[in-house]
C-alpha cells in the first residue's frame, strides 16, 4: 500500500502553475477535497466538472482512502489527470467520434503523468 499525498494548497498551486503554462489563466479552476463516499465507483479517486462557457472547473479529489494491497495512489498524477480533462474540454468526448472510452482515458493518463513528472513540486511546496 502506497500513497503519495500532498497538501491541498500544493495541489491548488500546481493547478495554477499548469494554468500559466497552458495559457488558461482566464479559467477559474478550483480543487476541492471530498469524502471518499462521494465517489460511488470504488476505483475513482478524483473527477472534474467543466463549465467551458464560464471558463470554470472544479476538480474533486478524495480526501482519504483505504487502499487495497498493491494499489498505488499518487495525488500528483490524479490531479494532473483531471487537469488534462479540463485542458481537453473541447476535444470530442469518447463515443461521439468512435474513440473508445478506455483509449481516451489512457491518453489522458499518459499526458497527465508527463505533466506531473515535469512539475517542480518542491518549488510549489515551498511557496505554499
Ligand atoms: Zn479520466
């Protein structure tokens, strides 16, 4: 069992860092922590809701969870994954253009992990 946890302020600072990098400063993106029970699907640790018309998004992350043996959770990757969903708000949703849902999710995950790996987490932790 392995969890890489980060303070909420650091995760919010990371989102703001990505907003600057991806020129999304006209967006209001909030990170909120919610009880585990909020997600009815047992595997979900985060989700996002995007209102492109008002350039607003809310990323919800589970505040704490019990993990099964062998399951790893890195909040940095989880939050980056959701940021990519917000970033790709105008990309057609899976199904509409024939793209399988799993392929879309895998792509978002790969981009998210790349973004998380390139983020100066130590710097963001010092500022927050
Ligand atoms: Zn996803």
